[in-house]
C-alpha cells in the first residue's frame, strides 16, 4: 500500500504543543502501537539491511567513495572534533559538520595523524572534509563507541569505549589529542575565529550490509547515513528541500527538525488526510488510513503524550 511515512523526534519534544483540531481528530482515530525506541531501531523499521545491522561508517563510505571501496574493508568513522575541558571533566562541543571543517583542515592535519594509525594497522582518510574514516581489516574487534548525536554536550568520560581492545583505543585517542594540541594549524584556525580541532571521535563501525529492503520508493533526508542506506537499497533519495508534504510512498526524515510547531502545521496536519504513518523516535507509531474516519466516537487528542 502506498503510504507516506514521517520519521519524527520523540514525543517528549512535542510536550506542551496544542494539536490542530483536524490532526487531533485523525490521531484519535488512528492505530497506535509501541516499537523499540532509539534512532537505529527507528531507521531500521523502514530501511532494513541484510544482515540486520546499521554500520553508519560503512553506509556513509558508500555515499562518499562508492560501493567497490565501501565493500573492501571494515570502517569506523573518525570525525574531527572539539572537546573542551571544564571543572567537571571534558565536553564534546562540536564535531565535523558543525566545526566548519574544510579541505585545508584535512590537508594540514591528516598527514600528522596517519602515522599514529598506521602503526596500529589502520588507514586514516577523508573523502569528505567533514567525514573522516579508519579503514580496518575485516573482522577487527572494535569496541562500542557512542554516536556524536548521543554524546554532544556531554562529558566525554560518560561515553568511553567499552568492549574488546577498549584500552588500546583510549591510548590512540590520547595520542591523537596530543598531536592535534601541538599542531600549528589549530593556531591558524583560532586566528580566524574558529575553534581548534583537538580530537577525533570514533563511532559507527562495521562492514557494509549485503543489501537493503524498504517499502518506500523514495527517501527524503539530509542525513548522510540515511542517504547511504538509500543508495545501498537503490532507492531514489533527495534532500528535504525537494519534498512536498503530500508525497506518497515515501520516507521523509524529519528527526532533526527543531521547530515542532512547524512540524505539526506543515507536515503532520497535511499528512493526516492521507494514508500515513508517524514514527516517533521513542517508539510510538500512529498508523492512519482514510477508513478510520468512521471512528467518530473517539475523543480528539489535544496533546501528544507518551
């Protein structure tokens, strides 16, 4: 069945927002269910890789360097980051996409860092200035690393790697920080009003899945991981700026939209008149069909609550 699916932030983000009357009536009549919470679980409900894993680094490597390259190794993102010490520890305050990383940064810093990883048997490169990678031998034991979205703003010690070889990776992290702290390019960045690149953030490790299935025909997203997944599944993929709210048989990635009032008015309200599914990051799903309008006895919702 052709259906519009909206990937949305957690319901808690909508707390206190009054629902438009038509949307409140439609949601009251909809089928509501609970699924697994979390970003990866939410994405894998609609983009189903085989085997069932979600290796962000391999998916973005596919986007950045092509399938032959992406299938040649195991990948780990090693994104340039800014960590600031404070009285309680050290906080992750920026990473690749929000540090204004340019090719000049790559050209200056990568040659200084590559030998550190070469000694460990890994290759560091950056086919995209904001997305840096470690090429690992297939089957390498890699700890669980926190995604930057989960760690941004937090004390980095709350997100320390756990699992196989975790100590080895903490030593690598320290060596990288020393090399970056002493690198003159960071003085140049500071002179130009930009923060120092003083760490690499490891995350998203794994190998590229064999294939990917989806009921969607088209994906609209600004997330490179989702774009890579769509490429793996040979799905049409376009940026959010190209989508219309009434687009059918599409998956629309709105997880990182901050203006929830606009989400309600410009996305959920128009979509509630269609066959649609609203998938919230906390695992709440509303499935709407035109036939549900006859459930007129249900009291309209005035707020979205968990």
